[in-house]
């Protein structure tokens, strides 16, 4: 015999909703969002039981979550589907530690980090050009790549579009740091791109853009004349592609991220920004995953035209997450 929400709580509320079978209520909540389900738990004790049930939270988990759990580096223990959902929101390592998987807390959309070891880094296996190390604050599984000395800088990553959530707009970000020892050549324009099928985004960026901002401030303190002279040179138009020009000026680093990325795609320039975890990220481009989409999403960072040597870049990986 089916129970209703009203049967579960003596003195239940008024209205036909409380007479609905529990299965109908859980189905309705499962059509909302994780945030709405959590809010529903605050309405009453009976609704709390339904909103926190496995029937509801399994709908917020990806359909292939069992396959993802089977690829986890460490076994995942959980007491309920809701518990599992929030464990996955905190991310887990999969595929031998070469990828990190997480769920977007608000929507349940899949997020991935392709570690440096999962990327194709030209000269990455040559000790004279790149070194591999672990940094404090990162998992023992996370090896980062440190650029020692290269002229040809090229980093590429790929992910199967079928691994991502359908009907979701994604953005890709290169996650990196500048070495405490400083950098050489990273203030020269690099190019980032995202390609999926016929869709392609190409942007330009300065990986050590903050070095330029510090330089401008320092020059401004020493000499207003020298500051103005430097600023005029620094703000010269930069050639991106044939027939495309933009004027690069430092932007406010706390400008809303969505606005920054919109401007980036309009101006073909992507501003590196600092993350809460102390790393830097640069927006590489966005793409949309529709029902039935197949094929690979390719992401790359390149600087091969300047003809100068570069060093001081530390790469953690490429992050693919829903675009807010």
C-alpha cells in the first residue's frame, strides 16, 4: 500500500499536495535541482525524508556514476546517494590519478581536471626542458610540470565529449603558476584555443600578465615620465591573426568572471586571473555539449612564433567545468 506524505507526518499541512503518494513527490523533487532538494528538506520532517531519499538524489548523479566510481584511485564509501553526491562535489581522482572528477554543486554537471601528465607537452619528456615534481598543498597523485627552458611552447589536452554532461555550456581553463624564481618570456603573447567539431575559439593571453602590472606600478612610483612612456609602449595594438587587432590593457582582477570571459571572446584576449586556491587560471574558450554530440574537445596553449626562450611556468592541468 502506498504511503502519502501526509501519512508520514501527523497533523500534515493542508492541500492536495500532502495527499500525493511519496513516489510522486520524490519524482517531482528529482526534476528540480540539488539546491531545491536541500531547500525542500526545510519544509517539514516528512518532506525532509523524501527530499533526502536515494530516489531523489540518484537523479542528480550522472547516469554513468558507477563507471566513474570504478575508475576511482581510492575506494569511495558512502551511506546514501545524497552523501555520494556531495563527496563527488569535493572531487575524486580517477584513471590512475591522471584526471580529477567532480560534480558542480548547484547543477550536478560533470567537471574534469586533466592533470599535467594527461596533457601532451612538447619536450615534456626531456629533462633539460621540463621537470616533473610535487608541490606542497597538492595531492600526492598530482605531478606538476615545470618549464625550465624551451623556445617552442606547446601544451595540448583532449577529452571525449561523451564524458561531459549533455545540454551544458562548458569552459576550459589552463591552471598554472609562475615559479617563485620568476619567469622569462611569458609576458610575450601566447595563444589558447578550444575546438570541438566545426566550433573553434582562438584567444591570445599573457601568462605572466601580472609581471607587467607590477612593472607598471614600480615604474610609476619611480618616474611619472617613465611610467607614461612605458604605458604608451605597453598599450600598442597587438596582432592576433590576419586582419584582427586588439588593444591590451590591464583589467581589474576582481571583475566578475562571466563579464571577463565575455570581453575575452569579444576582444580575442584572455586575462589570466588568480584563483582562491592560489593558482592562476586563464580562460581558453567555451563550447556546448548537446544531445548526441560525439568526438573530442581539443584544447591548447601555444607560443611558437616569438623565437625567444621561455621558463618559469608551472602547469597543474586543464580544467573543464560548466560555464556559469
